[in-house]
C-alpha cells in the first residue's frame, strides 16, 4: 500500500507519511525559503491611493510547482504600512486575531496594516456577561448558596463560582466579535498578570477582572497594574486583601516584581542581561518593603454574611464588586524605600503608598523590555532579536510609536503597534530562530474561524482544554501555563508553549483536528446557556475549488500560514487530497477533499509552528 492509498482512510497516517516532521524544533516551521514562496497575492489589489508593486504573484495550478512571489509590503513616508500581499496580511491576522479568515485578510489588504490596527483599537470592546452575580457574597442565609432551594442543582457551582461561563464567552467572542486585536491583547495580558481559578472562585469577580483587561488593553500598563493590585480577586489569590501590617504577607509584593513588572535580573533595553550575567533587581528586604507599602486594603463595600460580622474588625466582608478600598488603621505608616529611588514617606495612606509603588516599577528600566518582550512572545514570536525587543521597549518607554500612543510611558497602544508593525514581525523571511509554537487556544479557534465553523466553547473546558493543558482561566499557578523563558530541548532557544507540549499532547493536537473535521464535532449541551455545539458550517466556499486541488491547497495554506507549503510537501498534500474522487466518493468527494486539505495544512509544521 502506498502512502497515497493511506490517505483515503487515515489522515493521521497521511500526516506521518507525508511530512515526517516533529514539533520538537522551532525551526520546523518552514524557515527555509528554498522550497517555496513565502506569501501570495492571489489576485488582491492595493488600497486606493497606494502604489502597487510592479509584479504580482501568480498561483500555479500544476502539481509539483509553486507560485513565485516578488511583491512586498509598501510603506509611506511616515513608515505606515499601506499595502500588503495576501500572505503578509494573513500573517498579520495570525498575530493579531484568533485566526485568519479570508474576510479579515481582505480587510487588512484593503486598509493596509497600520490603518487596520488603528481601526481595531477603535472597535467597541467585547464583554464577559455569562454566569451568576454577587449573590454568593451578599446572601445572609446560614445555608450556602448552592444548598438553597432556589439555586441548588448540578450546575450551581459551575454557574455561580467557576470560570466556565467566562470560558463560554471567551470562545464565542474570539470566534465572532470584531474586536479581535483587543481580545488578543487582553488574553496576552492575562498570561502576564495571572490569576488562576484553581485557587479562587466567584464567577462575577472573574468577569470583572477580565472585563478590566479588555477595557485597558490599549490603555496604559500602569492602569493594568493598578487594577490588578486593587482587584479583590487578586487580593484573595495572592494574599494581599486584609494584609496584616504587623507581619505582612509577601506573596503579592513578590509576584508584582518578579512576574508582573520587572523580573528578577537587571536588563538592558534589548532584553539582554546587564553585564552578561544576572544582577538581581531586588532582594528580600526590598520585597518586604513592598509588602509593607501595600498593606491596608480590604474588600469593597457590599459583602454580607449571616452573622453580620466581617474580620478583621473594621474591614469589609468578601465581595468582588469593585476595587479594594483602603483602611488607614491597617496600613503601615513607616517610611519605606522602594526601587527606582522612590520612597514611601512616613504617615502615608494606602492610596498614596500604592501610587509610589506604581511609580517605582513603572520608572524602573527593566519594565519596558520585560513587558515588551512578553507581548512579542504572546503575539508574534518566542525569540525576538535584541533589536526587535529594544524597538518595542523604546515604544513602551516613550509611550509613542508612529501615530499610536499618548506619549505616556507604558502606553499599550503604542507598544502593541510596535510589536505588530516591526520589520521582524512583518518579514516574510523570518530568522531561523523566528516563530512560535501555536498554543492550543489559537489552534482551536484558528481551525474553526478559517473554515467558518462555530462553537459555544463547551468542549474547550474539561475536554480539549484539559487534554492539551490549556484550560482558559485555569493555569496551574501564577506562573501561567508555561514560563516565558521555557527552554526548547536541545537548543538555546526559548519556547514558552513547549512547556505544555509533549508526545501525548502532540497526538492530541492531531485528534482535535479529527474531532472537528472527521468526527463531527459536538452537539449542543442543553444545560449550557446559548448552546450551539461545536461544528463546521457549510464548506461550500471551499468546495468551490475542490475540482482544482492545487488552488484549494494553496488558498487554504496561504490564509492559514501566510505562505504556500514547501514544494515537496505541497505536491504530496495535493496528491493526498486528490485521492478522494467522484468515482470512489461520488456524493462526498468535494467535502472530503476540503477536510483532507484542512487536516494536512493544520497538522503541518508550517501551521503548528507559527512563522
């Protein structure tokens, strides 16, 4: 039996036979340019007023040959990207959305990258809306909410305490809402300023926290840190609510420095270690000073209990309906020295001390490269060059990039624009170290968005989310699903997403493709509000090219990966897709060809490693 015979019945075997590749190397994503093109125009035209390159791409329909591309993105005198090829637009969509679609790619081509990003930043924010309200913290019965007749049932905990309602909203918004870039940035921020539902519960509190990230995705990072610090959910997670000034818990203070703002080693603006070695940014004495400075915060007013008793005396009962509030008598009033030459004066208030804390981290030289590099990692690539990191750090520090930003240090609109519009992000010839392993969440949404599928999010919780170790809102700890410096085995490269990638999850990625493409997805669950199930819609828009398989494969791979497949892989994929014929599959061959093409494109290293 030949490998093409295997294609008729087993996509998994086709993958093994055709690609013979592993995801255990970042370079597996098609970095070699000798086998095929790196983008395609596929008939696009420049936006009005833009000057088109002299040569446009031509897509060949001959098996074994690949189109050649000579066009490149066009910029104006201000450095704004005004025109892009289809492949370039698709790559930007991969960085800035939850999955490229033909409609989004055409939109980027029409507007140009700069204007499209600006338009995305102006779009109305999507919201988290599902799940219960504050009654879990305001009822005065001695009987717990889920034991009360009005609420008891199998889904009480799920709907009132867990993050599952937010997960439904997360995937529905990612699939359908137009504010794609805002959602991607908020998701990136949630992997920096981390809270885990493994430790704290209260659906309405989670909703407030993540709506705040959406609200501030293009605001200022100082605001992100301030809202995180004042979040009662974070206060419970990292022990800073009702923190005792006599012996303050250091948990939040330590993570604020280590994970949320400056990191543990002094950095140059390009992200490299100062002096070539780790010079600690702080010591335990400094952590303790921050812990003292951050005392005196309690829950916002509004919480109640059956005993009308909130402890410690004078503090508020647990309630997540707003920012924490300061109580002066629980706040340390000793002078405290912080980083960046900042001092909290004696007799400070909780509010004034917090502003000093924020001053100290926002003015620290580490924060720009530390946060900037992580945003690059979450949106574009795992191993940005020092020059790329420095350019983004400079935008963060200046609060300005081209026409983006307010000029205030920490401006996220400027920083995100610098991340996405950097030459290294836009380049169709990334360095050998360029790219990133596509995290499971983006693979879930990427496949469904490209093929016009739909989901209510339900299977991405306890099934696929747990199987692929990325259950949204439930990272194992404050260190996220993976650390930003996770090493790729056998290399000197970082690969954060490889922290949850192993032989088992690799096979599960392929089975997820089977689940959507060949197993029929999932039917709606009647206990899920607004349930739709998770399935493909009509594939007619792709079936239109099923009789021209080279065109179908090129069209799909360019939108999914920004380029056609390498020549040898492309030829074999085309043959595998053509294995479904009007003779052996007279009623379904068109649909089967589309599914086979999708399986092979999305299973390929060229998709799994985003470059």
